[in-house]
């Protein structure tokens, strides 16, 4: 009996192992399918990105050319008739006149500002020169007074010295 129970246990274990192997194989197969799908999606996205870039490389110059064409057509519209040409020429003249007037006004403003600054600097320089001249003249007057005072003192001291020497000479003689 032991052999049959053992055989049954082995058979059951074998079935379990087979089921586990089957489940694992199914999981591996599912994972492989998922990985393949992911790779295919990535490749498709890469190809789509390349296609979009190529399309942009073509569309940008085409769009720029169309915009330039529209500008030329719009500009040429005003020159289809004589009145249209005259109207456009008057418009250009007005625009030129406006630009000239604006430039003249700016020039006058700049000139006025420069002249004002020049006057202010000249006035300031004149004030500084006057102040410095006044200070120098005052210093010269003070120095002259001091020199005259010292000269007078020196002369007075010299006269006193001469008088004293004469007194001493007379007393000796």
C-alpha cells in the first residue's frame, strides 16, 4: 500500500509541478508578447516622429514662400490703376513727411537739451572760477598784510637795535 500512496503523492506532485511549469510558461509568453508590443509601439512612435520632422522641414519653406507671395500680391494691389499708384505715392509722401518732422523734432529737443546743459556747465564753471579768484585774492591780501606787518615789525626792531647800539657806542666813548 505504501507504494500506491507514494505513487499517488508523486503523481500529484508531478501534476502540480506540470501546472506550475505551464503557468510560468504562460506568464513568460505573456511577458514576451507585452515586450514585443512595447517595442513595436516605440518603433512606431519613432517613425511617426521622424515623419513629423520631415513634414515640418517641407512645410516651413512652403509657408514662408506663401506668406512672401501674399505680401507681394498685397503690395501690388495698390499699383493696378493710375489712381491707385497716385494714392500709394501720396501715402509714401505722407509717411516720409511724418518721419522727417519726427526727426526734426527730436533733433531740436536734443539741441535744446545740449545747449541747456552747456549753459549750466558754463555758469557752474564761472561760479567756481569767481569763488576761487575771490579766495585767492583774500589769501593774497592776508599774506600781504602779514608780510607788511612783519616787515614793519622787523624795521621797528632794527631801528630799536640801531638806537641801542648807538647808545652803547656813545656811552663807551
